[in-house]
C-alpha cells in the first residue's frame, strides 16, 4: 500500500518538475537584464549605446541592415555589413548617382507613427495613440499628422543638423552632407567669422546658413521622394543612413513641432534649438523622454537607470510583433542579474566575460560563443614624446636609467620590441577565456573586404628573443645599458587592461634586470586627465564602430587629427601619421569603388605594422546568453542592442 | 521646548557648511581634466569634442571657492544642479529615489527596534542561561556579517534556490500593471502604501514579498547594537532597589519586567534606536544595490564613485538634515520618556 502511495508521489513530483521546467515565464514579454543607464530618447542627441538600444526599437531609418537569427535553436550568421545588401525600411527603393553625390529615396506609403493628430470638435488638434483609434475614428486624423511623408524625412535630417549638440553624433550627417564636421565650423565658413555661441546668430545669419548650406542637402520632392545632395562622394554615407539607433531616425515633423516643441521648421529661428543643454544636459532637448516613431514598439515607460518598457505597436506597417511587451531592466549587480536569469525572470542577460563560466551548462540556458564584433577594444598606444612638465611617470631631470626619456617610444626598435614582447596567446586564454582572435591593424576583421590577408604577414608574434635584440639596438644600445623604469597605468576596475599591462610587465622585465615596469591602477577621471595631457607613455583604450565602414576606424587610429592618434605625441603625429597615413585616409574616402578602397585599407594596415604604431591586442568575440525558450533573436554586430521585433517565447 | 528646537535647528546650517567645505576641499585637489571625467565616462565620447571646451563650459578651471559660491547661489535660487549619474536634476533624483528608500527604512525600522529590544530584554532576563548565550551569538554574528555577504547569501537561498523572494520592487506582471494599466494611482511613490490606498491586495503582497529579504537583512545586521544596549541597561535596572521593592511587594515577574524595569531601561535605547534609524539611510547603500532597489543610497554611492559633485552635495544636504532632525527627535523623546530630563 505505502509503496504504491510512494510511486504516486514520485510520479507527481516528477511531473511537477517537468512541468516547471517547461513553464515559460511571462510568455508575452521579453526581458533583457543588463547594466548602464541610457542618456536620452532623442535620436539626434543620443551617442551612447544604452540610448541607442531604446531608439532602435521605436524609430526607424530609411534602410536597414540584414540580420541573421541567433537564438536558442538557431545560429544563423547570414547578416551582412555590405552596403549593397541593405534592405528597405521606410524607403522602398533608392538610387545613388555614379559619382556618389546624389542619393534618391522613394518613401514607403501608408506608414503611420505611434501617435497621430486628430481634430477635436473645437478645431484643436489632439495627439492620440494610433492603436486606440477605431477605423471610424481614423478618418479624423489630420492629413500629415502622424503619417509618414517625404517632408518628415527632410525635417528629421535638418533638425538633426541644426541641433548639433556638442560631443554628439551629428558630425556623421554634417560631414558628408555639408563638408563641415560641426555647425560651428559651417557657420564660420558661411559668415566669415568665428561664432562660438550660435544662439547669438541674428535671424538673417540663421537664414543664410539654413538656405545656403542645410536646406539644399536634403529635399523632399513631392510626397514620397527624398533627395540627398553631397558636396563630394562620401562612400559610407548609406551606412550612416542605415542607423536607426540614433542619428538617422525618422521623426514626424508635425508631432515634433506641434506636440514636442522642437524646431519650428523656419529658416531663421533654428539657433534657439541648437546645442541643447550645452551638449551635456540631455533633458534640455525636447525629445529627451518622449518618442513617436514608426517602429514595432512604442515607448511605454522610461524610468531612467531602472527600466525601459516597450509596448507592441499593434498597427505596425510590417505587422505586429509576436510579443506584447519588451523590457530592458538595468541591474548593475551581476549576482542579481544571474539569479533573475536563472529563475526565468529574464530572457536575455548581459554577462561579464569573467563570469561566463557561471552560466555555462545551467539548465534552460543557451550560450552562443564566437560571435563577430565590430570594435577595436582594447588597443595599446605608444606616445612620443610624453609631456615632461609635472609628469611623475618619466622620472626627473635628464634620463639616467630612472624613468624613461620623453621620446622613449620615438625609437622604432622600442615600439617593435614592445609589440613582440606581448604574449598574445596568453591574453586570449587568460582574459578572453579562449574566445578571442589576433588582429593586425586598425581595420576590424569583420570588414572582410578591407581586412588584409594573409593576416599572418602582418600579425606580431610573441618572440622575446627578437624583442631583446631590438631593445639592444634601441638608441644605439643606450637603453640596454642604462635600463629604464616605465609606469603603465590603467583605469581601475578594467581587468582586461590590467592583465594586458601585467603581461607586458612580466615579459619586458624578463629581458634585462635593468628594465623595470610598474603597473598601477588609477580612477577613471585621473586616467582621462593624464591621457589627454599626454602624460602617459603608453595608454590602453578602445573604439566602437559608429557606422560599419573602415573609415570610421582609420581616422581615430592613424589620421594625424584622429581621436587617439592625435594624443600620441608630436613625434608620432609629425613623423608618422601626417606623412604616411593622412593621404591614405583621404584617398579611402575619395572613391566609391570597393575594390579600390580595399587596397587603400590594406596599405594602411601594412604601414601600421611597418611603423609599429600601436600594440594591436587580441579582440574578443561576442557572446550571447539567452533562455532556451527565446526564439527569433536577430544578430548583426552593428546593432546597438537587441531588436525585439522578431522575438517570441516558445519551445520548438 | 520650542526654543530648544529652534536652537537645535540653527545648528543645521553650520553642519552643512562644514560638510560642504570638506567636500569642496577634496574636490579642489582634482585637476580640471579629472573633474571633466564626470562628463566623459568613456573615451569615445571625445570623438568629436574638445575636452578644454568642456572644462570652460562648466567652469572646472575656476578656483574651488568660486565653484562653491556658484553652487550656493544656485541652491538659494532653488536649483540643486544636474545629477550626471541620475541623468536628471538633483531635485528630480530625490523625488524618484526617496520613496524607495523611505519605504525600505520604514519597514526595516519596526523589526530593527522591536526585535533588538525584545532580544535584549530576553537576554537580560535570562542572563547567563542558554537562551542568553544563543541570542547574543545570534546578534553578534549579524553584527559581524557584512551586509553584502548577508544580502547575497539570503538572495541566493531564498531566490536562487527556492525562488520565493525575488529582488527588485515588483514582479514583471505587477510592474506592468502598476505602470501601464492606468488603474493604479501613485500617491506617494511608496508602493506598499499606494497599494493600500488603492485597496489593491495583489500589488501589496507582491511589493511586500520583494521587501521581506532586504528588511530581514537590514534588521539582522542592525539588531546587535540595540540588543546589547537594551541588555546592559536592563541588567542595570534589574539590580536597582526599586525593582527589589517591586518583587518584595509580591508583584508577578512579568509585571516587574514590563512596568518597572523595561520602561526605565529603554532610556538609553531610545537614543541608540533613533540614531540607528537615521544611520539606516547610509546603510541602505549596499542593501539597495544588492536587492536591486532604486533608492537614494544606490544613487549616492554611484555619485561618490564618479565624483558627481551636485549629486553628492544634494545628498549631503539631505543627510545632514536627517541626522540633525533625528537627534532632535531623540532629545524630545528623551524628555517625554523621562520627565527628569528638561530640555529648557
């Protein structure tokens, strides 16, 4: 009798366990638990990844990148970063002139924004949720109010260019469309005088700038055609237009003006809306926390730094999403993220690389490894000369073996020796847990058409013997004789940078007892201060792609005016970057012929190797960690974050 | 009494000024580029931005006293500045984060004070008996246990293994209901209180379920102090002659303890309890972080880490006010509990 009861209990318990394992929590909601707060919802202000993650799901661009699906059951990497494979989004067709200076887009018809303007009985216009309208009520929508037109596209780009907040993303529109990187630079050229504060421009000056430089760059022709005119060819322009995570998002002109209070569209008033919040206070822009896009989700709630809730747009032109809600939950503490994910309260989790072993093999969890990435992070940069005044990292007085001479890295033998003293395999094993690859220059491997092959010709090999020989030759043997004491700093908490520095420390010191390397952590703000004042002999930082084109990497790494190369000291700038790279970088933008451009980027990679300008540290593959019930997760390395539209939850 | 209260409140500006001078003194040690680190959290943010312009824009090169008086002038005009870490004005950050902190502090205060007193009394009455040893060990373990260890351990057991008590404020479905349905009205931002005002049992139980662990952890790590003060005070009181008189009169032991001993023993406890609750706000930094609760503590910790001066000063303003008020309340309570104490 008791045995029978025992069997029954066991069966019930087993059924319970199986049922529990199969139970999908929150079946119509996808939850991504991650960290890092978003700055804004304004696509023209946003230049951080976290904001891009929100904008990407609400707004849309003219064209989009094709994606593969990497989810619980599938690993389809058939994405593309090739501009010729771009797909229609809010534009159905497009043409580019043979000289690459005119782009014509045909706008999709019948597309509505999330909120539309309806006329009330008293004649005023009220903005209402388009989903809430019955077919009968839809007849009251004021023409153009919430309906996508070519005018909206023109307004969106013009608003972006005229807003141009300091430190924002708009250089990507201004540079190709006007030839100037900022509105200030454009104003200077247009007015023949420097105006730092464009709020002070007179209406006439504003009108001149708008009518002569901004308005002609993008024009609506009729209801459904938009034409972009560039002063000269800018090969990556179409890839810039494909970014709906920020600068190329399409807004509704009428909603922006009538509801949000954005630029009123007049040629002589725009300065009032220029550089909101001094480029820093995001709240000062009108679209800081309100959104009205054409995308598959509406912004339902943005609790800054806590969570973002998206609600399905039922009348989305591409058909409604399968899930009703998507949530981005910001949880800084890794243990919380892990436990929420384990409990099924999250479907996607952001995992620090060192914590990956904690999720591997967990029941109900799928980990995808070795996913392509589009960044160069980290890279170690040599500085020559280092600033001497007040610099505690190079020693005092004339160099006597203590500290380093300010132009320590001006000697190519030293730079090459450092490149060869880095144990690339050890870094891949220790830091990237085996999930990394070596690379040879500023052009990421993801650009297979521009990445030089065979790569072995340009990859630095870890070879301490050769490195020692080079150090003996450096400065005619002086360095080998006197020795040196080099300090490598990293920003505290950044483990990959610490380990990279320690690998160098161990290997450099093993060459000669007179070689001393000290690795030290400093707070981020101290690191930044030392970096921008050229006090660090060697700095380790990284770069993420703005748009998928090698040009976006060539400039910061090898142009004399680049973000990083510009900090590498006068010697490096004057003797290497200016004479050997600037022309090549310009040539890469002078032609739209991909084969020709590829040759230019091959040459840039070769010269980067020849002059040993940086240590190209191994790069990490991407990882994706999801619950086994999550399906339809799109993948393209240029996406700022998850695109929720194709996702759903089911066991298949 | 009123004069006493006014006198004590007048201390507030002095305390605040001292704290601000201290913070600005430390701040002045940073160079302008280090100060700019608050606005450039990632190096790629300098892609198209001159850091020197940023320094000029925010006056980071100005002498500290200039920056100090600029800030004071703004405060006097009702503007506490922009919180870079919260991405909103400091005043808005308070509005957003205070309810969560108050909720946690309120719910924790009850078990901390009552539990500590009960444990202390139990320990004193059963002095040197097993229950005394056990309760002392129990409380001292809590006192010795760092909050983050206790919190993580509790979270691992009650959420990781048993899936009973999740972190955060609300479950997903309840959170969606509260924020999107339009049926739930937020009166105070304190979810449990709002749930009661909305007469919504479902939301209340869910919010309460999310509060159990942080409240327990905060209570456990705070009990030892109140317990020990109560215990020693109780022991001292129990040795007084009037207690012997009460016993000699033949009063039952329960009455002796409750009416005669405990009331007198609670005098020093009132001071400790008052300050414990005030300092609880500081202790919430770790608890809020571990249990994923968006409160003032978590915000202040992040502000300190990034040297977000407007946020830090705003938080200090609030904290100083809180501590001074807590001290005042304790003093007043003292007078109420013990008529011998005269504040005048």
